[in-house]
C-alpha cells in the first residue's frame, strides 16, 4: 500500500492516477491498517485518498471541453457535495461521444460511470465515517446512492420489477451500455441497506424508496456466476447480509422473503457459483492465462466465509456455511500464487495498481470486510 500511494500520486509528486474501483479497496485497506496498528498515518492516508478521488473523479477529465464538477455545481457547492454527480470510473480513454458507434472492445477502456464501482465507493465512504466519527463521509455516501439510483435504475413497468443500466455517461445523461450488470441490483440493495443501518437515528437521509425498488428488482433474479470476481462480490454481499442480520437490523428483502431464508439462498447460490468456476480447473492454468485481480476478488470473498464459519455464522446454517468455508483453502492458494513474483508477468503488470491493492486486501481482508 505504500508503493501504491507513491506510484499513483497519493504520497508523492507523481501526477494523480485515480481509478474508482482500486481506490475504494485502497481506502478500506488503509482503514484496516489503522484499526490493526493504531497508526493515525494510515487513517490520514485514507482521508487524503478520498479527497483526491473526489477532486479528480468528481470533476471532468483534463481532455474534456467541459470543466468543473461533473454534477454541474459551482466550485463551492461542488466541494461540499463532491458525489452529487456521481464519480467517473477513471478509464484511460474519454467516454464514447453521442454520435460515435458502439465498439465493445473499446468500451472497456473508455470512461463513464459504473454502478458497481459507485457502490464500492459508498462502502468505503461509510467506513471512513465510522472510523473518524465525521458524518460528512456518510452524507456523501447517501448522496451518491441517491444520484446513482436515479441515473442507473429503469423504473418498473407492467409485470416487471425494473432493471438497471450497466454503464452511464460521465454526466449521467445517457446510457453507454444499456444491458444490466450481473449483480448490480444485489450490490445496490445490500450497500444501501448497510448505509441505512449506519445512519444517525435522527434526521438521516431516507433511502427507503431506493431500497424498496432494488428489493423489488431482485425478486426475480438469480446470482449464480462462474466469474471469480463476480463470485467474490457475491460472497462479500452475503457476508454483509450476515453482518446486518447478526446486528438485528431490519432488512427489506426481495419479495418479502424471510431474512434467514434469503441469506440461505445467497449462500447456496455462492456455493453453486464456486462449483461452476472450479469445474474448469482454473487454478491449473499458467499465470499468463489468469487475471490476478479477478482471482484475488474471490479470495477476499472466501475470507468472509471463513470469518462467518469461525464465528458460528448467522443462525442454524452450519451445513451451508461449511460448503463454502471448507473451500477457503482456495483463498490461500490464490494469494500464495500471486505472492510468487515469478508469476507476475503481463497479466500482473498490465493491471498493476488494481492487482497490488487487491492482493493487499486478500492478505488483510479485515479492512474491506469490516469497515
């Protein structure tokens, strides 16, 4: 994390190189280091990273004719509400213009906004709020939740629960990829539920409408995937649901399902997803055919299941937890593989920042899981 801070301009004179997904994990890593060591420098680094992300990704790109905050607010108001317009991804290329044709192979490298990146940032902001006791970070997370929901959610029509857009333009005025991300509604439901639970008892901004709409959308969806990063995210969402239930937080669940039943379903779908991925024997592949950050995302999610199993989980679900916890050894195998510098070829260096940060998260997952 020290190398990351220096190389990306957080703790050096290097030009800031900000990327929202990576930075969300990095903030949580610094919070985890602060909690483990008591070293206030780690907390200040988390604060500094939040500030830099807002000043870089909350504003238009240097190569964009537009300037200022992407929310359209003036300088003073934009600084008070840095997430009011969402946050850019931080991709290398400018976003696709209104008249440009859609090119799938280029869209991955073009800027815009992703919902699942925004939910990660909400989680990070809420963690900073709890670590510092400063409610501004929580308020920014809630403002971001409301902005993202209004932009990405297509309201329900007759006979359906609505859907979401996967990628929006920087100013949130037009979809860049209109299809729906595999887990975006679930990420939203879980993250916004956690935000609502951590808000102050009096005067907190309500998220009831957004949570209700996301729960309705999730009602007819399933989450099974064979993508390791997707499985890791599903496991992290499952871990967060367990944490909310163990704290006796009231949760709005899809279709009004009993909370314990919903949690059990998430465990089952996580286990099915892991089995689908393992069926291809992916860990037998050479390093050049593997993407480190995707596997490390899975390792982080599995660490959450290990923690749940060690603490007895949530309610009478030992068999379901054991299905996942007994495969927690996969997390160790993944981490050890990528700690070996002989495996760090092109797939490591091509995504250096995200690989570094997510390896740190997998080594010490208390930050990303517990903030």
